[in-house]
C-alpha cells in the first residue's frame, strides 16, 4: 500500500477493483464505512457481485481479464473530459517527457518486438535527453512526442463503446464509474484504488496495476490521505516476506539478485551496472555491502568483494511454475515446502501433484498433514506403490506459538509475542531454519569443495542450542556499526565500506538503539493530529505512513488543499513538517535542485506514466487472457506477446469451442487459502462446508441446472464436481454482440479436513504474468454440465 | 427500573463476514453443525439450539431494479413482552434487569412451548442423552452473553464485529441512533426502517433494516401470538378460577344436600328420586 | 363408598342390565386415564401444584405419564365402538334426539340437585342431563385430544395450529374440569345417582331405580320382553307390600 488501512477513512471515492476486501480484508471495511459516514463513496468493479459490491454505492461488472480495457477507458475519459490534475501531472510525472522517435505502437505491438525471443528491445522506448542525460520536458504537455500526447493517443482507442464491448460492463455503469471516480481529480478530493489478486493473477497482471497507477497519477491521487494505489496484501506476513526476498529475483529490500552474466561477474561490476545515477537508489552499494556484511560477517572483507562471490547466481526463472515444470521434467531432486500446499493452491494442481512424485525427497514444514504432504496417499488419488518420493513432515508451530514480527499491507512491522506453547514436537520455522543451518554448517565444516564455500562463509551467530535469539536477528536486520556494535539510526547511516551491516536496508531504523525495538511500539494515542499513529509499530521506510507524501503539496511546498495536507515546507524552520514523516529529504527546499521531485525512489524523481523498463511495454495495452472466449477487439495480438508459454502436457490449452464459458477463482471470508488453516477448524468449516460454483440464473436455465444440483466443471486440464449456486450475482456478459457466460468458484477445497470438496485448481492453467510470473488463476475457459 | 440495554444491528454496515457467528460459538462453546448445501452463502437455514446467530443472505432486486445483497445477523430479539417467557410452563425463562430474556436450562423441561410460540423462531430445543442413553431436551438461544454483561463486557458478537454494524448500549440512546441512521440511508434504501416491533413491546435486539422486514424473512408486525395471550391471560386465569369455583359449588351442593337430607328424614336409603 | 350399604338396604335382587361390558371397560379406562391426565397436568398447569412433580418422577415423568395416559384416554372409544357397536350407535342416537321432555328435565333437575322436591320427567336411556354431560364430555375429549396431538407432535402441524392447540388444550382443561367434576358429583356423590355408579362398574342396575329414572327406556325394554314388568306385583314386593 502506498497509504495504510486507517487512512482509507479519508477517501472521497474508493474504487475496489480486482479485490473483494469485505471478504478477504474485512478490516478495511471498518475504515471504508467510516469514509462513507463522511460522505465518501465506494465503487466495486468485479466479474460478480460480491460482499464488497453489496456495500458499494456503485457496482460495475467486468469480464475477468479486461481491467486494462476498463481502466484504459477511464484514462481516456479523464483526458477527453479534462478531469485530470494538470499541474500534478505536468510536474510530478513523466507525462511531460519527450519520447524518442523509435518508440512506436502498432496493432497491439510496441516497437522493438522480437518474435524469436518473445521480448522487446526496450532501448527503443527511451526518452530524449539533453546533453547531461536529463530528459527533455514539455510541461505544457503539448508536444506530440510527449508522454502525455502519446498516452492520449494510445487510449483514445478505449472509448466507452469499445470498452463496453470488450469488458461486458454495461456502458451506463462504466460511465457512472468514470464520472464518480474522476471527480477526485479536483484538488481537495482524494480517491483510492484498492486491488489485489483480481488484478494481478493475469498474464497482464503487472500492467493492470500500472494502469491503476496511471489513472491515480492523472487524478493527482498519490501521496495524499485517502488516495494511493493500495495493494491489499495476502498472507498475514506476505508484505514482510516479499520485503525479505520471498520473490525469486530479489535480495532483501528489493535489490535485484545478481545473475550469471558478465556484467554481474564482480561486485564492482554489479554495483556499477545496477546503481542508478540519481534518486535514492543511488545509495544501492551501501545497502548491498551492508547486506553482505550481515550475512557473511567477518568473512566479508573489502578484499574478497565482501563475499559477493558466495551469492548464488543463475539465469533461470525460479518462479513457482518454472520450479514445478523442472520438477515435472525430473530436473529437481528435492524440495522444501515451508508452509505451502500447492496440490490445492498451485495452478493446474493435478500436474503439480504429479510433479511431486518425480522428486527423490520432499520436506514439508507445516501445521497439518496437507493434500501436498500426503500427495502420495491413496486418498489423494495416487498409487503409493509407484511413488518413490521420500516425504518428511516437520511439524511447525503456529503463529500463536512463536515470537516474531509480521508486516502488514500498511508496511507496518508489528511485533507479536508468543501466546501459547507449541504442541508436541512442533518448532517455529525460525528454529527449524536455525537447526538446519547449524547442522549443515557442521557437516560441511571440514570440506573444501566449491559447494562448501558459501556454507562455511555464512556467519551464523544467533545464539546456541536450538533456539536462536530473535533479538540478535532483529538487531542485525536494523544494522549496526561493525566496529562499535552500536545500532545504526537508519538506512541513511549505512556505508559501502564494510563498516556497517544491515540485513534489510528498508527496515533499517526500526531498532535504532539498544532496547528500542520500534516494531513493539503500541502507543495508540494520536500524536500527529492526523490518523497516522506514528507511535504504533514501525512502518518502513523510516516509519513513514503515506508514501510519496511530498506530492500532497504543490511544487512550492504548500498543500494542494488544507483538507488533504500531510506535509508542507516550513520556510522559517527550513524543513518539511506535518503529521507524517516526510518521504523526502527533510531539509530539501522546494527551490533546491530536485525540490519538486516527490518520487525519490525513481531516477527522475517523478512518477512514470510511461515506464520503459517493463517486459510488456511502456503503456498498458489490453490483451486477452491465455484462454479467451473472444478475439481481441483492440488489435490482432491476442495474448500478451511477452509471456512465457509452457506447452505440451504440462499446460494444455482449451479453446472457445469446447470450453465456451469464462471462469474465475476466488476466496471467501470463511476459508483461508488452500484451506489447511480453516478446513481443519470446525466452526469455519460449517460456514462454508461445500465446494460450490456460482453460476447465473441464465446459464443454469440454459444447462438445465437447478440450484443445489451437483455439476461438473471441466477445462482442458481436468474437471471438478461441485454444487451449483445459482445466483443473481452473476450475469451473462454481452460482448461483441454475443452473450458469454461467466462462472466463478472458490479455490479453498481439498479432500482433507472437515469441509472437503474438489480442488478448483485442477482447472487452472500453467501460465503467468510477463513480469512477475504470477499464475493466471483468474481467467480461463471451461464448460459446465449437470453431474 | 434498571436501565435497559440493547444490541444494535445496523445491517447496512454489515459486510457479511460472519465473525459474529464464530465469536458466538467460541464464547459459548457451541459445537459446529455442518449442514447440507443450501444453495446460497447462508450456512444454516435458521438459528438452532447450537447456532445462536446465523447470518442470512438475501439477493433482492430493489425498487430501482438494482441488485441488493442483504445480510442480517439473526438471533433472539429479547422481546420486552417475550412470548417464550409467557408460555413457559416451568418459568424457566425470565427477564434480566438489563432487559434480556434468558433461559434457565436447570429448570427447562424441554416442552418446546417457547419454540412454538416465539414470533421469530429463534429459540430451539437441543436433544441430550443422559448416562443411560435416555434423551432429554433443553431450550437454547442467544443469551445476549449475559455472563459477559455481568462482567462489564459486551456480547461476544458485538465485540468481534469489525465494521460497527453491531453495537451494544442503552436502549434509548440506541433507538435515537437508529432513527438517525435510517434518515441517513433513506436515499439509498427508501424502505429503510428501524425494526423494534411494538407488537412484542419492543425488543432488545434492534435493527436498522435496509428493506421491508419481509424481505429479510421477518414478520412485518410480529406480536405475541393471540393464542398465547388468550391462553395465558384469559383461559388460564379463568380456568383456575373455574376449577376453584366449580369445586366450591360442588362442595356447597354437597353440604346443602346433606342438610336437606337430614331435614327430610334421611331418605338416602330409598334408592329412588325425590319425586312423588 | 355407598356400594355396600346400597346392596343390602335396597331391594336390589332384581337387577337389569344397563351397560355392556364394552362400555363398562371403556368407561373405566377412560375415567381412570382422565383422572391421571388431570393429576399429571396439574403441575404443568400451575406452579401451585408443582409439589406433585416429585411424586411423578419430575416434570419429565409427569409428561411421560401424561402421554401414556393420553393414549389410555383415547383407546376406550374404540373399545366401545368395536365390542359394542350397537350400544355405541344407540348412545349416539340418544345424543342427537332432543324432545320437549329433555328440556323440562332441567328445571326439575336443579331443584333435585340441591335436595328440593322435584317432579319427575320421564326419560329415555339417558336423561337429558346425562346427554348434556355426554356431549360436553365428547366436545372436551375431542378438544383435548386434537390439541394434545398438536402439542405432542408440533413438527407435524402448522405453527399456528400448534399455537392454538396450547390455548384449546388449556380451555379443555378448564372445561373438562367443570364438566367431569359435575359428572362425578352427580354419579357418585349425589345420593340419587348412586345405583348408577354401581351400574357403570357392574353393568347392572336395580330394575326399580332404572324404571324410575329412565321410564321410557325401561318400558320399551319391558315391551321387548327384556326386562321384568315392575307393575306386575310379583315383581314388585316393595310397592305391593
Ligand atoms: N478470508 C480470506 N482472506 C484472505 C485470503 C483467504 O484465503 N481468505 N487470502 C489472502 C491472500 S494470500 C490474498 S493474495 C488476498 C487476495 O485477496 P483478493 O484479491 O481480494 O482475493 P480473490 O477473492 O482471489 O479475488 C478478488 C476478486 O477478484 C475478482 N476478479 C476475478 N477476476 C477479475 C478480473 O479480471 N478483474 C477484476 N477487477 N476482478 C477480478 C474475483 O471475482 C474476486 O471477487 O486475500 C487475503 N485474504
Ligand atoms: N485458483 C487459485 N489459486 C490460488 C489463488 C487464487 O486466487 N486462485 N491465490 C494464490 C495466492 S495469492 C496465494 S498467496 C497462494 C497460497 O498458497 P499456499 O501458500 O500454498 O496456501 P496456504 O493455504 O496459505 O498454505 C499455507 C500452509 O502453511 C501452513 N502454515 C500455517 N502457518 C504456518 C507456520 O507458521 N509455519 C509453517 N511452516 N506453515 C504454516 C498451513 O497449514 C498451510 O498448509 O495460493 C495461490 N493459489
Ligand atoms: C383429560 C384430559 C387432559 C387434560 C386435562 C390435559 C391437560 C393438560 C395440561 C393442563 C397441560 C399443560 C399445558 C398447559 O399448561 O396449558 C397438558 C399438556 C399436554 N397434554 Fe394434555 N391434557 C389432557 C389430555 C391430553 C391428551 C388426550 C393428549 C394427547 C393426545 C395430551 C397431550 C398433551 C401434551 C403432549 C402436553 C404437553 C406436555 C409437555 O410436554 O409439556 N393431553 N395437558
Ligand atoms: C373423561 C372421563 C369420563 C367420561 C368421558 C365419562 C363419560 C361417561 C358417559 C358418556 C357416561 C354415560 C352416561 C352419562 O353421560 O352419564 C358415563 C356414565 C357414568 N359415569 Fe362417566 N365418564 C368419565 C369419568 C367418570 C368418572 C371418573 C366416574 C366416577 C368416578 C364416572 C362415573 C359414571 C357413572 C356412575 C356413570 C353412570 C351414569 C348412568 O347411570 O348412566 N365417570 N360416563
Ligand atoms: S482475519 Fe484477522 S487480520 Fe483479517 S480482518 Fe479479520 S481479524 Fe483482522
Ligand atoms: S425473540 Fe423469541 S425467544 Fe427471543 S425473547 Fe422474543 S419470544 Fe423469546
Ligand atoms: S422448553 Fe423449557 S424454556 Fe421452553 S417453554 Fe418448555 S420449559 Fe420453558
Ligand atoms: S449476544 Fe452472545 S449469545 Fe447472543 S448471538 Fe451474540 S455472541 Fe451469541
Ligand atoms: S461480525 Fe458484523 S459485519 Fe461481520 S457478519 Fe456479523 S454483523 Fe456483519
Ligand atoms: Mo496471496
């Protein structure tokens, strides 16, 4: 989230698109309803009418997989009707930048596309620069090669009529959404976009998010209370885990992991290549060296590149689908599954189950025996005699049985204390990792093979015995001066000479001095006058609550409006003051060099309307999902041309003729994810006790299905049996003149626990987003019949 | 009179999360009761002796032709004139000084009169087995977490409700709050209303409904059943008086008869009538 | 109570059959069940009688007994109907035939009840009072049985019916109490009816009493040759003496 949960109460219009927070992020509704009491409005855009839609003032359906068409239409509406925040756009975004002539867009393809590699030559999308390398700008936004004019042209194709034809959203509904949401383009108004998996789980997931960001920038909604692009994160600590390099291409703190390419051969080369000249990332070497110091301690010296060579380097794609593909092909020997249940939660789950049987060994670390750790059993539909995989199940402690922190969507790192002891032999994940690390180090102690080097180099000093000292871990994450052992006050103090360490630079500052672990702060008094509660937990970076808050003030440093003030430049004190930590150099005056550049993490200091770094293009463009019921109306390119397509048995594709119905998958309040945590709990199981499929009354009639009938849903990958939930909340979609049916189902079920049912993921395809590889769980084709 | 308290349910703020259902089971230690698939998101068709509140889900096309997805936390209303209390033959049901209607399972004999007479169908019998395998039944329903109220806490469901759809407070304050709320939402829900039915003397679970009560499956004008009023307020007292009266009359007749018999020279032996 | 005295002081050698075995049994079972139902119902009816519960195995015991007795209460009608269909039909016929003399009976009856002198009105098998009693008993029984069933099996009936059932059952209780108390008083305690009480137990009643009370019936039976003619002196020692 650029903003935070409590901050939602300040919004004038919340557009919930690609999320269902009433069910999946219920607490958000506490704040949204507060906003509504102040006159705020809620919009819900979702293929089906959800519990969030029930609370919305305005609902528009849209066919799954068509967010870019919808938002593209909104961008067009904003531009055509002059509803955008002109000064904000001109000053704080790259809309004024001039794009090189080499950038072109023609029939669905941007310039620089290479068929053979399914990738773009991104250099063709560069900006015109002056002799200092600074982008040329036209703040009047009139230059035909300006981002603004190119954008205007690009989205002029997204007129309301076409949008409605593609998305299936009735034109009136679409225009009502435009009218209401774009009303936040005025100064003094703020609109927020709340999104989650309905947005991201697509072959165009990243560009979906991009389209939201562009709209918000146009409306000047970023950096102010009640505004922002707010990703409603998933698992309780998924924010924390991505911060700590859960993503396969990252080191902690969103530092791109080095690859096995010549440019990354040495630390120096790597830093040279990956450090931008301007913006906050110009400090990257300090973060990287401090990280290496944290990991390798005394073994990281200036002379040995701070043990840079100990880092694994590869060029492979280590995303979920790729890993399972490797497993499927027998390329992986073993795997550790820490708290995941892919036989239920993975895409094309039938194949994922099959893949597991190609492993020699598998270690599952979990609270329960899940469908995954028992994939080899008869009940799972397997023949144990043909499976050679050796499976270990390590019992893990639940969150209540251990100490540590979780970071929520607000980026708040909140410490939690143990409530009860673990049962049986269960251990906290941290303990399991600790024991593993010490045992493995022990085993490699006397070895000198290349494989042993990184293990031996690892500095693992977190106390003795099976219980690591979490406080030592915390202190290391914050970072300290390597000589004095004193905690550093924040990432500003990190050095690239090996004198400091920090396990994750973005968290540096949460433990600024001995005895002050700020993630333990629990002061619920509202000390700031706003609702930022600066003394409740610790928000990275630097405890600021609203990111890019410099943008809440005009270029001169005065808030755009008093109601939406966060920080302002106090000329007498010569610093930025307000009710949040400035997301800016606190003493940099508006008149200083870069004093009007609020997006300090970006090289240019302004937000990107045009982003020349993503794999699939600088502007979001609508493409149909991997499996689509209709041809792309916008161009002759059907699917995002840059996605990686796995073929053969691993990823069968269904066509419209055999599978004419669009399907999507989603969650319900009552279940958690793959269901291990809730299907093993009776009170939750009784609330949603059966696998069901939501279908419209019209489709039901067509197929002779009555409510509560058992039905079979099939895709090219498999079929599932479930109850039909015939509902008014799903309506057929009118597209290109034809009627397309759309269904949806929860993906929480498996055969274990109290509430059992078929696994929806037996239907979903093995295909992912072009940038993140997140699977396209949200749009695929199927057919439906009575069981 | 002690201050009366109510549970306030503003359904227009409810997002259907059903935390209230779980909180109730958790606090009151109630077992799960998995049901067959009901064809909607609703888990249980109605409250039961083991499921004291149920979230109802209604798909309703409103007067503007738009779809409303209506949620309602449904539990005992804690009527001011509680039919269940009225009809209970064992006085197992009583009012607390805060206005709640509670069942004393020690006294309850499981006759089910309450179940049959509750105008809202929210009190039900649970079947138990004693150690000999013999079945017996007890009436159960929402207690308004009286045990929590006694400790100065609020009902478990109210405490857990994250949207503020439920509140607990003094009756008069809540009623004005509810009325104010209805005014606020009239534009969006023209049929919005406070549901505090006077046919049962008002209730201690008070709703702000977005639609007419019948849309939620609630009676428009619930009242203590006329039969129950006639039964308990008329038939029973008259019956008692009559039983007493007849007994007295017969006793009187007996005495009078004896008296006249003596005067007439003890004709009781003749076996015939007193005719000539 | 008065049975022993009756048989020795009265000219009772001459007995006639008034009630069939079926009726006697039916009536006895019915009567006992009825009393049982009342006793078990009393503590349910009012807390005043809660002290009865412990005697019946608590509220559960009382309720169980009430149900058992309810069955016992319903059975007799069938016993009577099956084993003495003629008697049953006769009874039914009596109940629906009302003549002028039936109405006359009442004014005299009230006098008789309180021991005043009264004029005898000729009656058939049942006198008008007994007919009223029968009718009231039947109405009451139907009321109680019907409503009792709705209470017993509430799930089998619409809620409204069950709710009204409680009311009607309760009314039945009150009504039944009055009627039966009257019935018992007249048939057991009131001196002139005592032979009838013996009759309802043995089936037989003194011929003379029968002739006095149910003249028309008696005379009809005499004509049929079933009963002795008491006006024949050899049959009536007392009068002839
Ligand atoms: N109760 C509960 N809460 C949870 C979870 C849970 O399992 N249970 N999981 C957590 C996790 S890990 C995550 S990631 C989050 C996910 O949170 P959400 O993203 O809110 O979860 P979903 O229900 O998967 O998807 C949201 C909505 O997207 C809609 N949708 C489908 N396709 C499209 C589309 O193409 N465009 C748009 N605009 N909408 C679409 C679906 O109909 C659905 O209503 O929830 C978290 N919270
Ligand atoms: N069709 C479809 N599929 C989806 C999605 C979708 O929207 N549609 N959403 C996707 C998303 S967003 C996500 S995040 C994934 C989630 O997929 P998974 O992560 O596989 O799902 P979970 O059920 O969260 O698995 C967590 C496991 O961790 C265990 N666990 C809980 N606490 C602990 C602990 O403290 N330690 C350890 N070691 N284990 C623990 C639980 O028992 C459970 O078995 O699913 C994805 N799958
Ligand atoms: C002489 C006849 C009867 C009398 C006087 C009588 C009286 C009563 C009374 C007073 C009650 C308590 C209800 C109240 O408080 O109003 C009661 C309950 C009941 N009666 Fe009867 N009743 C009689 C016959 C029957 C019959 C014939 C049946 C069944 C067919 C029956 C079935 C019941 C049942 C099921 C109950 C409910 C008991 C419980 O579970 O609490 N009764 N009766
Ligand atoms: C529910 C209970 C009862 C019912 C429905 C009932 C019904 C009847 C009926 C229909 C008759 C036939 C003639 C008449 O109406 O008098 C009768 C006769 C009689 N009953 Fe009952 N009775 C009941 C209980 C009792 C009880 C408890 C007693 C005495 C303890 C009693 C004593 C008599 C006597 C003595 C007669 C004979 C009167 C005659 O000579 O015809 N009855 N009863
Ligand atoms: S599930 Fe937990 S974290 Fe989410 S809203 Fe409910 S209480 Fe809060
Ligand atoms: S709602 Fe029903 S159970 Fe609750 S107090 Fe009223 S009558 Fe009794
Ligand atoms: S079931 Fe229990 S509480 Fe209900 S009326 Fe009967 S005795 Fe009273
Ligand atoms: S008040 Fe208490 S008993 Fe009643 S529904 Fe709420 S939690 Fe359950
Ligand atoms: S807890 Fe509150 S919001 Fe959730 S279902 Fe219950 S009443 Fe509605
Ligand atoms: Mo997630």
